[in-house]
């Protein structure tokens, strides 16, 4: 069975691009444009979600809050946060990937989180940021 990834981003172009990269890597991908839609998708899904990739800055409920809610409901779900905004990586409770990033950087980070995480976001060995190449990812302001 394919691993299922939920991609949450309020920017449709970013969400579509991340989802397409992951589908090309062989993952089953579902999408949500906000935290509430993501929570509903996880609750209503008949198949467990293995990983949630969420933008940090979204309206209403941010990605960190979403991750905490999902962790409370689904302790085996893993989380990878992403943002184009400069954040202090050490302050984040979950693995992180800074936008813009290349498709290979996203793929490698996803594989790392799925392989090395022990439950939602507790990454073994740390390493919160990924490669910042931008050949596949649009520049975001």
C-alpha cells in the first residue's frame, strides 16, 4: 500500500506543486487548503495518513497548531512543516523545510521524516532544514 501524505497550504500553486512532486515519488496525496479542511480529511479518511506536510503560516489555525491537534488525535501521524518566512528552526517542535526548495530536497526530507520519525514530529537526529535549491519551486514572498 502506498504511503498517504496530506499537503496543507493556503496557496493553491504551492499546494499543487508539492502534491505533484510527491505523486511523482509514488505517494498517495490528498490536499487541504486550511487547517480545518485538513482535520476533516484526517478524520474522514478511511486510510491512515502517514505524513502531514503543512505550511506554518495560514489563516485561522497555523501549521504548528494544526500539527498539535493532529498529534493529539493520531499519535502515529508524522508532521513536516514548511514556510517561506524565516523562522528559528530550533524553536519548532517538528521537522522543517524552508521554501523555496527543490523537488529532490522535498523528496529526501519526506523520506527522512517517514523513516526516522517516531510519532508526530519527534525526529531522531534532528536536522530540521533541507536544501534550498529553487529550480522546481516558485519564489514566494
